C-alpha cells in the first residue's frame, strides 16, 4: 500500500509541475518533458489533464492513479463532471473495468463475479449488455461453469 501512495503522490506532483511548465512555455514543451522524464508524451498529457481536473482535496492517497484516469475518460465520454463521477465511483466501489465501459454502449453493463467450484479461481468480468445471461466457463479449463453475466 505504501508503494501505491508513493506512486500516486509522485504522479500528482509531476502532473502539477508539468501543468505549470505548459502554462509558462506552451504545449510544445510536452515532448521535452516526456524525454526528460523518460516516459511517453501521452502519459505527460494524462498527468496534466488529471492534475487540472481533480482538486488536491480529491486526490486520495489510497486510490490508484489508474482509477482517476478511468474516471476522467468516463466523464469525458458521458459529458458529466469528473468530480461528481469520482465520488459516485468511490461510493459504489467501481473499479477501472466498470468505469471503462461507462458511456460506450449505454449505461447498462453486465457483471459477473464468481469463484469456480472446481479449481477455486476467482473471476470478475464486465461486459456490454449483449452478453447478459451468457454462461462463462472456467478460464483455467476445468470444464465447469464459472458464472452468468447479470445486470446489477
């Protein structure tokens, strides 16, 4: 958990600093920042967007940065406020998988969470509403049905 908190703090700090540099020197500095930071310019842009979108009081140290990124893109797809969607996602326990499908094929999403009775593998899947009622075999091939997709 300490690594998650440290990684989040690093991403937020870099996002804030990169955003300040872009405000001072323009968007042309993004590729230079990416080169100097040893990452892709896409990651620099994502950090800047997230730092500008979420206020410091919404940056929870135990929430992974990937969830903030998923909330940001889901809010863009649906046209909702990212701050409101973040609070809803945290209250309802939505993970990146649930957030990744919001706004893509309507808001109805099917879920399946099960444990195989044969090999005890746990599985959580999210899919479009078109797979509702579809049985899922065990991914490890023990020839048992793991579960059925349902709308929550």
